[in-house]
């Protein structure tokens, strides 16, 4: 393990695995983990480093479109050396998972600046606009420095995700030990006795699926899929996601 691991910032759209990926840093030695703190409240530990998931700024602040914070403020609060991870999930699956929070007064942050203009639109289209704003202009702000962590790869091979993350931070994966192994064991695509959902995600779950990858096939109607494709197509292409009728099925 390096003497001073870098600070970590996890960004991305809600319901895309930011919470469960963030909880990995509770297991990696040398890190203090904070989930969605106000940026002004982030406390740098005396020893080790901090990992912060999707920090917040106070109501009334105006961060760039798609970003939860102004990047200059982020750099001041979480100084270098700093590694930025971008958590992303297939847009159709993310839309399914966003529905609870978006239906609740657009409870996921950061809200698109024009979110109120979308309130008359169907729920799935509001969710699509949320995903596209964060994974479009939001991602563009950090694309040159962010390391993309794909939800699907994380669920299909959690140990590989943990190992590659630690190596990127300059940490020997063997230093993770039982704590990282326990994180890997709880990350599952399908429901079973080993799956443990991220703490901050539980209140926004819906019991309408038994898999996380490709759940849209069970949760979205063909007309709903057709309505959101134009909204998410650009962002999907950025991250190499296939969409039905657009290079996919």
C-alpha cells in the first residue's frame, strides 16, 4: 500500500451503482467514506484519504449542468492527489431504478436545471432526461480525468472491480483482505441470500424485478422504451451501450 493513497470522488447518476461502489471504500484500507455530504462539510482525515460519493452544494447554488458541484469548489474541498470515478449504468435499467426517486419531487440530485419543465412528461421520460443530463453535459465536465466504472462489469465480477480499483489507487489488492472479500460477496445481479443492497439505496427500491442487469426487459413496455430512446441515445453511445433498434436488438 502507498503511504498516502489519493482522495477519491465518485460521480454519476443515481441508481447506477454509486452507493454500492462507494461502500467499497469502507473496506479499502486507508479510506474514510462519506456518502453525499455537503461539500463544505467534507472533513479530511488526519491520516489516510477520503472517498466522497456525489457531494452536494447548498440549495440556491448553481453548479454546472449535470454536476452536483462546481469543479473548482470540488478541487478546493477534496485536494489532489485525487482520483475521480464515474459510475455508469445502462440507461434503460437506470430509468427503471430512478422511478421512485424522480416521482418523489425529483428527489435525485443534481436536478437538471429545466426539471420543472419536464414535470408534465411521463415518469420514464423524466427519468431518461435525468440520466441524459448527468451522463451528457455532466460527464463531459470530467471526461478527461474520470475513470469509468460500469455497473454491469461490477455486478458480474465484483472481485475484479475491487482489484482494479485498488490497483488504480496504488494499493496492493492483497491489502483488502476479508473486508473487501465481504463487499465482493454481497454484490449480486440476482436476488439471493448473499445479496445486500447499499444502505442508502434501500428506500428507493421497487420489488418488481429479480435481476439488475437487463431489468428493463421486465419493467418497461415497448412504448415506454420507444419514448425514451431519443432522450438517452447520445449518452448511451458515449459509453458504448446498445439500445433496441439502435445497434442493439
